[in-house]
C-alpha cells in the first residue's frame, strides 16, 4: 500500500490552483499592462496605452526617480504615477525577535495631459524605512481621471 503525504498533495493542489487563477485572471485584468522588471526587485508597470517606463531607480532613502515615454500620437495623456515599497524587517535584519509584519511605504505624482516625452520625475516616498532596505519597489502608471 502506498501512502501519500497529505502536505505535499495539498501544496501541489494549491500551486496548480494558483497557476490556473493567474493564467485566467491576469491577462483579462490587465490587457493594456506592460510590466517591466528593470532591476531585480524594482518593477514598473503602465496601464496607460502608449506610456511606458524607460527606467526606475532608487535615488535616495525616500525618493524614487522614474522616466516615462509616450509612444502614441498627439497629446500625451494625463497619468498618475504611484510608487510602493515593501520591506520585511525579519528578512533584512535576519532576526526572529521583530514583528513579521511588512513595512509599506508609498508616494505619488500626477502628470497632466500634454507632458513632454520623455519625462523624468522624482516621487517622494512616505514611510518609516529606507528604500535601500526595501525588498520590492513597484511603480505603476495609471490614467489620471481628475478630482
């Protein structure tokens, strides 16, 4: 008689289910999105047609600098750029005594319609940690709808 380890079966089922969910939902949810991994741990993604990141860098403890390019015709669209950074204190300090909660930091900028392409801008980041300690930095360009 062959006995199966219930943990390995449930892990395999979870991984397979996660894969199918991602395969179905992600393409349908972000048909315009182009995610770019410009540097390991730093990602830029635009869901604005014709707008893409050419670079994203950490420029100081509390600032992310980005460069956007508009590839479309006519006037560049209004865009909101949101930067988020996640830091896991246990991973960066290698200690087990700290809380396992992630530290989240963030900031944003708005570019009104007609911005010059390419456009370099700096996003100030609010939070209690340094961006140099961040495990993941994500910058997203989305349509600015005003208000």
